[in-house]
């Protein structure tokens, strides 16, 4: 199985989200290394890390979408919940002694690429508009404050 490589086609244009996605790609590649080395314990460690990090990434992403008033935030959150449930089933199978690494890798790779390109791509405009408004309002507040104090 080929490792995931970060490319510009996966970039959302939102730096912090792209950095988080890169980290998830790194975890997936670590999982592949552990599987290829036949290290079940390392597979479990990376599985736990990717699950924990992905859950916190989803929470961050959802908060950002809510702040930006993204109109499809609820359906996007549902996609996240379904994915977490799916990965949780992999964790349970792993804990029961099953070798799920290869199936999990395929699932994670396909899901992540599809999710970034499709669902995540849909909220980018709303979040970028929100970021521009916040910068403008912050600059406006700062300019008014400086003008008030310093003329």
C-alpha cells in the first residue's frame, strides 16, 4: 500500500486546518509503518493517537464552522459523528484481537481524501469570509481606538 503524500490539491486554504490535516496524514502513515513492521502494539498506539487527534480536529473544525455561520454545519457534524462511530468499531475489533490495520488504513486514506476534497471544501468560503470580517472588524476597532487616543 502506498503512503499518503500531502499535496496542494488537499489544501483548503485555511492554514490551521491544513496543518491539522497534515498531522492526520502523518498518523495514517505511522499506522502503515507499524502495520508493515508487524508491530501490533505500535498499531494500537497510533490508532489511539489518530482517533484522539481526529476527534479534537473535528471539534475545532465544527466550532470554526459555527462561528462562520456555515449553513451546512449540522450535516457536516453528522458526517464527523458517523466517521467517529465507524473508527470506534475498528478500535473494538482491534481490542478483541482482530488484525484491522490494513482495512483501517484503506478506510482512513479514502475517507480523509474524500472528506477534505468534498465536505471540507464546501465550508472554506464561509470560513474565509468570516476570517476576513474578523480582521476587518479588528483593524477597524484598533484604528478607531488609536485615533481616539492619539488623534
